[in-house]
């Protein structure tokens, strides 16, 4: 018996209504938020290159904790220091999950550190933290590797003879070489095509994450799997990165000396050998490749952008630059190269570096978390797996933490005696269990690079300081240093900083 067209239409409408209700039904008692549209949720309300701005605007109406639908999937948004701290720090274990999105299936497939969960994440994170922290293995420490790479960069700046040029290319490659030295035990010439290939692949995928096709894939993967589009390029691109890393791993396997590990890859391979009889071991090739790429991306993109942004800021505020250089002159002098022991004696420089990281706000939204168990948070019931969006921008620019959050002011990190002071609101590396494992390395790099550059060069550009634009560029969900030109004049040939 066939249905009439009218009855068929009614049945179809009922089915669609059931699907929509199913998609947007709340399990538990999630916080209130803006009403979502079918399928696309609140995406239309987030149409902005600076996606954190509409999210912050919504928090003015719905409070520091509210629910936002990213397509049909609810996410609980946390805004402001108190809400983020209460979740990530005070309830660190419960909020230590990484949100699972279909887009991960196109890239790491849950391997590695950044997007893994459970025991895999715990083991790989513990191993990576230990390896990066205690990298006194081999003949050189991490600090020595950084100092060596800095000298190559200073030589490039010296060869410019004070002419106007764009430093971003060389800064990015120099920072990349530090990570390559730690991970792979080698550095590349700045014009090396292999390094250029890896950097291009990373940059391209960072841009593609912001593509509408990639975002839609998170909501309707079963359909988009069969439709050609840029989202498939994401898979090809990431596989090329995996192939790049695997070629290096194979070279290490052929020359591995278990008694003398040279780098992160060697240390991981040794761990793989030690656990070779354990069928449940997380120390395997897929986790090695993805972990290495995770560390490379996290250490390269954020640190190179932050260093470039710091130089731009110091050209805009020459008085701050003078104070940093005066502290360098007083503590280090002009001949001895800076070392990490100097940092404790240089509170103003340390405050400036922290303020650069705070002011730049590299990942305004942070990385999405998930609750690992059913959780009661501020009276709301968050079922296990609920996506959590801790908006780091709202912490780094929280007026209750920083008295002039929208101004660049090193005084945010100095007490009344001029000593460096820590601030709970400084969450540039996130906070809690998921804090960036490369935090120590990044801090070391920023201090050594900045002090080494300002020790040898006066930096300036041909634009009056008041006309320098600090507005960042956006790539994917992160901020990038705007393109700029500058001059590096040898400090001994410069009469004074202006």
C-alpha cells in the first residue's frame, strides 16, 4: 500500500523533527545559552575572523559559563579567570580530557599528545615532559643547542649591515632549528628545501583548519566523506608530514645507540624497544610520529610568532626597549653570551617577556577540553565527554587580573619593589593538567633569543613608534605576527637607542 504525497510529506517532517530534537536534546543540565538553529547550531553568531570576540559578547548576556552549539554539538564556554581556574585548575582531573572531533580522524586519528585521551595521553605526556625537562643527554643540553642556533641568527642580522628587511623568515627557521635539534638531533640551513617543505605543510594545515569545509566536516562527516573538497587535502597534507617524520625515524633506527640517545626520537625508540613485549604499550610508531609533529608545531609556531611580536612591540615602545637593554648591560654585559642563570637577576626583562606573551594572546580560545566523567560544575550537570571551551583571551585580558589589560604594560608582572611577580591570570600556556608540555622550552627560548638580540643590536624601523600597528594577523584559530620590516644596527656602532 502506497502513501499519499501529503502523508509522505507529514512523515518526512516528523522524521526531520525527531532528528533535530535528537541532535539538540540536552543530556544532563547544561548552562543556558543562545538558542541554536537546526544542524548549524550557533555558527552564524560566530561569523568573525576574531572568533573570540562574538563569544565574549555572548558572555555579557549569558554569563561566564554558558552553552554554545558548534553545529549540533554543545560546548560549554568558560570566560574569565575565575571560571577557567575553577575548571582547569581546581577540578583539573575532571576537565583534563581533549574534545573529540571528527576532524581529528582526518589527521592524527587520536595518536600523539595533543589530541589523545586516557592512558595514552597520560603516558605520552609524562614521557615527553621528562624528556624535554631532563634533556642533558648526549653532548649538549637544550640551553647549549639554543645558544648555538642563536649565533647563526645573529650572524644573519649582522650581515644585513643595518639595512631594512623582514626578519620573520629567519626567526621562524631559527626557532624551527631548535625544535629540530631537540626532536631530530640536527639543524637545517635556513634555505634548506626539506625544512621549507615541512614549514609549508604546517602553515597550510593551520590555514585549512579555518576553512568552512573543514568546519562542516565536524558536523556532518558521514556526508562530507563522499564529497570532494579542501577537507580531504587536510588528510593528504598531514600524511605528508607523517612521511617526513617517518623518514627521519628510519634514519635514527639505523644508527641508534641505546646507551647514548641523541634526541627525542632516539629516546622514544629506546622506550619502544624496552616495551616491545607489551602488546598494550603506547610506545609505537604512530604515537612517535604524531607526538613529534605535535611538539614541532606547538614549539615552532607559537614561539617564533611571539618573538617576532616582541621585537615589534619594543620598536613601538623604545623606552621599554632601553630599560631591557640597560638591564642586559648591567647583568650580562656586551661580551658574555646570555644564559639561563641570568634570568633570576633580570626582573624587568622577565616581566617584558611575560607581558609580550599575555598581550599577544597566541591562541585566544585555547584548545578545546572535555570532561572525563559526569561532572557537577556551578550547579550544572556536564555529562562525560561534554566539550569545554576555556577562552584564554578572557583570562589574559581579565581586568580583575591585569589593571590595564588592553595596554602593553610590563608593570603587570612587577611588584612595588621592581621585583618580578607571578600572576595567576597568566595562562598563555593554558593551565591545569593540559598545560603546554613545551612551556619550559618556550620560556628558555624567548629569554635567550630576546636578550641575545638586544645585547648585540639596536632595533628600529623607519615608521615612527606611534604609527606602528600591533594588530595581529589571524591564521586558523591562532594569532600571527603582522608582516613588518626593521633594522638591526650593531649596538657598539649605535650612539644610543631611540
